[in-house]
C-alpha cells in the first residue's frame, strides 16, 4: 500500500486535475511553491513531474478504475481542448462531449477514472471553455462537470488555491505550506457530524463556514450530517427561524441526512439531570446571577468591574453556599424549578465540577434554568430547560455524533464538554475545532444584528448590508465562491479579522465569464450629443451580450444621430479630441456648449466609423436619445457601505458611537431596453460601472445592487474614521 505523498504546485500555473485527484484519493497533500513551473509528485520514493503521469499514478495509488484503451484518447482530447482558441472550435468540442455523455455518468465505465480528472482539469483551467459551458447549452457535460466540481475534495482543492493566491498577494514571497484536512480517529463510513444552529435568527457567513465544514467531513468519510436545532431557549426561538435556516442551507447546497431538535431529547435530558443530582454531581443554587448586582472588581471579565454575585464567586473561586446541600434538598428544589413555581424561579441547577479550576469554564457551570415562556414546539410542557453546555454534549452522544466541530473560541469549554459525557457514562465524542470567521467592519453577533433590525437601520435580515447568507447572496455573492472560500479557511486556527477582498475577488472570477454586458448612464447632468455623420434615422443592430462569450446571446443596440453621455465623460473631453464610442466607432469632439456653472450642456461630434480604436484613450458608453419606439429604462443603481466605522469593535465600545451615518447610496440612471429581459437575481455587468445584480422592481423602476469586485476602491469604507451617529432618519433616508 502506498503512503501519503506530496504534490508541489504553483498557484499561478495550477494543475486542476492533478490537485483534485490528489485530495480525492487522499494520496497526496498539496504544497504550494510560487517558484514551481511544473507540478511535481513525490510518492513512495519516486518523483513524477508530468501532469499526465501524476494523474495516472494517483489514480492507481487511490484504487480508481483501471486504465482503458480510451484513456489515452481522453488525455489527448484534454490537451487539445485547452489549446482551442476560437469559440466555434470550443463549442464544437463541447457539443461532441455532451453527446458522448448523454447516456453515461463518467467518461469510461461506471466509476470515476483518471480520464475524468484530466478532462475536468483541462476544462476548469480554461476561462473560455468554462464560460461557454456555464451557459447551460451542454446539459449532459454540465451535469458531469458540476458533479466533479461539487465533490468536497474538489472544493477543498479550489479553496486551497484561493488561499495560496491570497498568501502570495500578502507576502509576495515563496509559499511552501501544505494543505490537508482530515478528522482524527475517523473511520470511513462511520463519521457523523452535526450542524446545531439556534433558531433565533438567520444564518450568517460565520455559520456558513461551520455548515460547509460539517458537510465536507460527512461526505469525505461517506458518513452522515445531522442538522439539529438547538432549541433550548424559548425566549428567543421561533419556528420562522427554523424554516429560514433550512432555506439558507439549501441556498448553500447543504442538505442534512436528517433534521432533529434538542427538544426531541428533553425527557432524556431531564432524567440525566436528575441522575446528576442523585450522584452528587449537581446542586441547585439560588446565588444571584442577574447583572444588576454591583461587585467592585478591577479584574472582572465584564466592563466597569460590574459582576453578578454568581459571576463574582466563579471568577474568584468562591464556593456557593448551596454547594454542599443534601441530595434530598437538591431534588426538592429542582422539583420547584420543574413546576415553575415562584420559589422555583429563584433557582438554577449547576454541575458540581470545581470551585477553583484554572479553567473557569469548569467552575460549576449552570446546566438547567427555569423559563415560563411557551416553547415553540413543546408548548407549556416544560418550565425548565437545559443550557447549551449541558445539552450539546449529551445530545451529540445520544444521536451518534462521532465528531463535534466547534470554533476554537469554545476551546476552554472543551474539557467541560467531555466532563458532561464522562460524568454520565455516555459514548465519547471527538472534538475538532477551527478558527472563528471574522471580517473587518462586520458584526456577526445575532444580538447586535437584531439591534440594527429593531431600530430600522436595515430593512430586514436579508438586507445587502448584512453578513447573513441571504444578505450576501442578495448582494451578488455566488454559492461557488462561498464554498471555495470557506473550505480554504478550514485548517486555519488563527483568529484574525479578514478583509472582504479575497472572497469578492473569487466571486468576480465566477461571474465575469458569464455576466452579460449592458449600458447605463447616470441621469444627473446628462449631456446631449449630436453625431454628425450618424444614421439619418434610428437603426437597430444586434451585438453580443458578452464579446468573449457568444453563448451569452445577443442584444439590440439602437444607433441614432442624437445620443446621451454622462457629464463626467463630457467634462473630460478636450476640443478636437478623438475618442471611441463603444460598439460603434471613433468620433472627434468639434464643439461644446457650457453652462455658467461649468457644466457641459451639449456636444457636437464628427463620426469616424473606420477610426482605429487602439489610438484612443477614452472608450465611451452612450445611449440613443429615446423615442416611443426606442425607449430607455428607468433604473436605480444602489451601492452600500459598512454599517460600522471601526474595523473591530472592542469589548467596551458602545455600538451607537460607531454607526456609519449613511450606508446606502442611490443613483438614478437610464439603461438600455435590453435589461427588461432580466429577472430578479440575474447578475450582469454595466460596462465601465461594474457588476450588478437585479434586486427587483420598486415603483416601476428596476433596482440593481452593485457587486463588489474585490478591488480596494470598491471595499473601502466611505465613512472615514470615527463616525459618531449624529442624526438618524427613517429608512427612506437610508442609514
């Protein structure tokens, strides 16, 4: 049996097929070296450099289907496909492959082989070929390509490439870090993971990482994924949130093998709480745990040294006066809690672990508390509810979870997790932790996000300013970009605040090859231009929606002797300057009329249809002056800023002091009539403006949200430093 090798690759000449099969078979880790010119595999004492031979070697080492007489044919086709230059040749080749795969799952036989990896890598490595394929004209080939690309190991390979490129951009130096992701003590076919959201809000981008990693490992080990709603706090939870969380997961192509609730186990959890009391491992306590008690304490974990009595005692290792109560007293008090009586409301149940353990998470944590609020699933059956720290490890064990994935902010509580299981003699669960995802200028706290919703600073949980899955999807983020980015972060243990540029840059690479191109002009101070030599009457000609991707289709461009251009363009023109009118030809500026305020009112130009566009520095978008027969479309272009003005809020910061005064920017514009064919959610490019997603129709006007492209200018805060909120208007004024 072969060992685990090392595949050295370059992020600038990435061998997609070789890298993907390396992680699929688990026979090689990826090592990035910016100086590498060709991939190199070291396996079992041998070094292999040809990508063809690397794929063959890894396929054999991984026990994939054996070689076939057709394998060489597909390898040759892969090489020729990547070399095709014209779209006609690419379309012909893809059509042939589509026909071939009409009644086949894989290229050779009934299982994936080296040929599949080689051809997939060749297609993935060609922007032109991927662009043609994304137009969904080759359904069988698209199905095959999407299947291979959606494999967790393939997503991991793509994610590692993103991280390697980001590292290179940050340091500019050689990268030689390996990228491998696996679970300790994992057995193929037996791994069970779980994603346990609380149904008290919407999923945000941090949850997306946890959900994707849980699904990745479940698929990697041919195991199962449980979606479990941690519904132990009836005060905050609603069925509405359960439905939206499941919808958000589907947006990310995440579907669990089963959906459960912690409340499914309330009876068992209650019995185990009684068992803890009877074993002397838990006691009922009435030490004040409200935050209203003043305990002067310079080293308090809360701001201003204010602690509850219980927190004060835990912090200083002081035992509760109830810690050594008898088992009978504890059972009686727990019965009062269970009944929800006035007396019971005073008490909580605490695990009897330690008073002064250096790890303060082990200092007698609360495991049950009383709550009289109706539960959205169990109604008024229960008046006592387990805390997350008690319920999570127990339910993990009861439901067969083998590996609990947790962000490393819980690392201090991992011993507490294990103590609960061991104290009750339950099956062990392995913990695998990873870094929490943080972004600059971004709040991920549900409480703080709810604060913005409640005060009308945003329109809801799907607002494009929010880091929720719905919010970033509404702003134009693709599932493909989210998945690749999250998996690229997988092995990292570093707790850092990430810039948004990497994920939006990746998103641009996904949408650029397929986004159709249109034109839009800002209405404010728009300039009328008379084109001498233009058509005597309005003329309509078909032009490609995407010059590099004919499969995007065609659009109608209206030509006339009277057109509009934007004030910013007009102001930049010199007298007698030659410029290019896009999709038309060159023109020379002959005359300009200027208002007393310096605004350009009209311009006259001479058309030079055969002018050389390579000699001009300015390429101008324009729109024919509208008529009844050739109208323009009223649109609104929206852009957004961060909700807060500080990159990272500190513990003592007041949220009100760092709210960005204005975060929504609206521009009225005219667009060409081709945009009327778009539907909500379509992603396009307004040339010379950027990428946009159609958000809908408001009062008869189409609204387009600008999609960040990863460039610093599109992601920089527009508010400047500081930024204390002075005056908040209504939503119409946009906060």
